[in-house]
């Protein structure tokens, strides 16, 4: 019975994610979609920072050194409930700085809305063609804005980028994050872009057209994962989110399990919030959203609390083992072996998820060869921890809390020294 149960769960999971095999093949064998004609668009760069005095200077330096004409973009920083020198450092680096103190409405979504409201009041709602969003710990390749502008000029009103890592080689936690985001860039968003379906924004390094603010009179995305909420809302509304493979940024990943746990707990809870609020809209869109039917299906599967399937599998297995113990079943050893087999298959699945990414993105990963290979084997362990994070998120109240950034990389060259 346990074998049958796990077979059903496995079949359901395979069917649910089978289309991502197509993504894998497209990512492997098709070149990224690129554009060559650009317009002179004017941008505002938005940075929400909470006690980021250690790292924000280096993001601002990388913004100042962009190949895109400096007169066509302005950099704004909202120092959100800061108790350090973030605001002073940002001003000294040339940014336009606002300070916000609100301990009731806490989170990046509220900070961005505050900043955008100020820009609207001072510049109007048509002065800027588009808005970039970055986290304070990011560092950008010099042509980042230039590359994103090419895709923006082609008509995409929301665009995400290639998310690389500043600290891939620290340990299994940071490499697990980094490998996931690299895979997402090459084999999810890149494939979506090639297939002309919608991508999804992932936290930082994205650009959106000013028209996106008119839909809700500002940035009204306040759930724990405001980036996924933003993506889902606009896909339901008929927007196709683009991806720029040549626009690369470097992001800091957590290096301790406690910080990782806190961050991923917020993400897991945020996915539940998004699914609860927008799940029905995505489901309806599968049948009624003519231009974005597949995109609605894709994001429905992405935001679907997959942890429910995991809990169902764990519950069924636990009940089966307890029943075997209670009845002194001769099949108890076999039941245990079924569980071991399930864990082994899961490990192999995660290993195979990471393998193509390690191979094709080898040169983009800033780490030693030994660390790169080792990270392929520890990636499965990182993925397994998501099970416990997801289960906890179902029952624990989660609030937005800042993640402190301490990895100092002064430039892109500094990041690449790890290779």
C-alpha cells in the first residue's frame, strides 16, 4: 500500500512539473532572446535599505559606473527605519535619499510605495519611463542598465534579469541559494522568454514601466513576497514579463542556517499568502485569459503550496509505519526501505536539477572548481531543508524582518577574484 501511495504521489508530482522538461531542453539548446535597438528611456532606480551601511556604497558605485548615459537615470534610496549611517553614506555617494520611520507598516512593499509616492509628488507620473528595483547588497555589471533598456525598448513592460551570487563559495547554504537562482535564470525565465510565455520577478534586479503603477495607483504589493504578488497580479492582468539574459547582477546569499531559516520562512509564508489571494484568479486565467493561459498555469503550479503534497506523503508514510508497528506486520522492514527509496529518489532528482546549471553556467559561477563540484552534491541537502521550512510556515505566524548583509565585495572584479 505504501508503494502504491508513493507511486500516486510521484506520478502526480511528475505530471505537475513535466512541462519544465521542455524548459530544460529549451534552455540547453536555444540561444537567449536578445534585442539590438534601443531608445533613450529615462529611469529611476529604487533602493529600499534597512541598516545597510556596510554594503550600500558599493551598489551605488556600480550604478554610477554604468555604461548607460548618467543623465538618463536617477538613483533614489529610502532609508527605511534605519538606525545606522545608511542615509548619510547614500547621500555622499550621490543618491537622492528619503528617510522613512514607520514601525506599523513594515516591509519592502511599504518602503517602495512611500518612495514612489514622493517621486510622483515631485516629478509627476510621466517623468520617468521605467523604474528599477535593487536590494542594497547588489552589485551590477557595468552594462546592466544598457542591456535591460534593450529589452524594455522592445516593448516589455516588466523585465527581470540574470541573478548571480557574490558569495557562492562560502558554504553549502550560500551555494544552494545561488545554484537555485542560476537555474531559475537559465532554465526557467530564459526558457519562458524564448517560448514567449511570461517570466516572474524574483526579489531584485527588475524593471517595470510607469504604466504598471497606474493599475493600482502606486506600489500596492504588501504581502511577505511582494515580488511574487507583483508578478502574479500582472500576469492575471494580461502582462507578459520579460527576461534579459545579458543583464547580470550579483546578490548576497545567507551564510548561516538561522538567517536562511528566517528568510525562507518568510518566503514560504509569502507563497501561501499569494496563493490564498490570487490562486483562484490564476486558476480562472488558465481557461479565460486568452493571451496568458499557459502563464497562469505556470504560476499556479509555481505558487501552489507544494508543501501540501510533501506533508501528504509524510503523513501517509508515518501512518503506514505506525500501522505496521501496531499490527506487528512482517512488512515493517519493507516499509522502512520504501521510505529510504523515496529519500534517495528525491536526492537524485535535486541532483539532476542542479547538474545542467553547473555545466552550462560554470564560467559564470565565481568559485573554485572544487567548490562548484561539491555544491552540486550539497544542493540536494539545501532543497531537503525546504520541507521543514514549508511545514513550519503552515503553522507559524511570520512577520517581515530585515536580513542584515555583511559580505563586502567592492566591485564586480572583487566578486570574480573567487574564480
